[in-house]
C-alpha cells in the first residue's frame, strides 16, 4: 500500500497531535468537540495508514510509542511553523538583511537608544549598521538606507529630510571655576575650545565654531586652537570632563543639560543650514523592508527630541 499522505491523513494528524498532547482520547475529543469514539477511530485509521502503532493503550491511560513520540515532535514543529508563518503573512511581517549606514554621533546618541523599538516592531529584519563619517562619499550598492548630515543634495540619490540641526556652546560648570566669567562670546578667549573635525561633509577642522561665532557677530574670537576630535559626541564627553567649551547639537543632546552635567553659557542656538536626512537609491522604497524601516525612522524623528 502506498504510504503517501493525503488530505484525510493530514486531518488525522491534527487529531493525533492533540491526543498526544493530552495523552487522552477523551480530552482530545473535548477540545475537538467530537466523541471519544470518533477520536479513537481516527487514530486507528491513521495507524493503519502509516503502518505502525502510535499509542500503547494501557488501563486508564495512554502512552506514546517510540514512533509516536518522534512523529508528535515533528508534527508539533510543523504546526508551529505554519502558525507562525500565517501570523507573519497576516501582519505583513518582513524578514531579511537591511544595510543601514549612519553618521557616528547621530548613531550613538539618537539612533541607538531607539533601535529596540525597531527590533520589537520588525523582529525578522536583520539590521546591519555601519558607522561612517559624512566626509566619506555615499556609494551606490553599499547600503539600502543612509542617515547623513548635509545640505540635502545628493547626486544620484533621493533624500527624505528628518530634522534640521542647531548648535550652541556647552561646558561643564566646573570649568567656570577659577576663570573669568563666561558671559559674552568674546570671553571664550580665556577658555580652551573643543572641536569636531567632521562636523559635516566638506567642513574644515574649526568650521563649527567659526559658523557659530559668526552668527553671534563674534567672528573676531580666535577659534583655531584647542583639542580636536572626529566625533561630536566625543567633544561633548570632553566638555563634561571639564576639558573646555564644545559645540553641542540640539538633536544629539539628551539629558546632559537637565542633569547639570553641562550648561549652555549663551542664550539661543544657531541654525547650521544642515539637515539630517535619509538617503537611498531611486526605487529603493519599492522594497517593503526598506520602506518599513524608512517610515519607522521618519516616525521616530517626528516624535521629537525625547527617547
């Protein structure tokens, strides 16, 4: 006799897996809303179809045979896999690898604290994150999405703006001790300055401070001195340590001002004219995975500054 499974066999297997779970035809019958005799008969037919026994029928109880135990494990796994896949299909779950490139300080201070929410929403998307400076060119084929800080123009790419960046001076309260008061920008001459040398694409080592002080009509202050770092969040950490005055970015400051680790000696912030944006190849958003992560990042940016 052929042992090929047919539709009726699949129906019997469902009865079998429930009976195996309960080790009781009576409880299986209750779950299936049929009689105990109907369950017993279907198990008998399945055993005849398969050519081996699945249960040992003992007084007042059932035991799985070795063959029954092996089959029950396989059938349970199969039903679990089918159920999971159906749930994925119903909810539009996507899977696979997505390469995301991001400027380092934005990744460390803004994106990382939020990634658990992305993981919770799309647990089957495997995000491969690369931290790259803005001064390194975006090249086709190296990413599906990139978060960059620039003027919003990327030849050969499309961009979705996320948020404009503003900058302001910060320092540790400890730095002000035993120094002249820091009241006006001109007073910065008495303080060491901290620089991010990779502020934005094409910027020079002192670009942030020059841009900031020119906007405050304090361009006469000598900014070409002090410590340099190649990450904004490192300059902020150096400021917290009391090494000097740094330029902070509104988007990347979290609770440092609220806790008093840093103070802003001058009122107001200065627009940089630069925008954090999502960069992608034309047509990339046709991929449902890319569209999903793109829309999630846009949604997070719209939530505002808080985590």
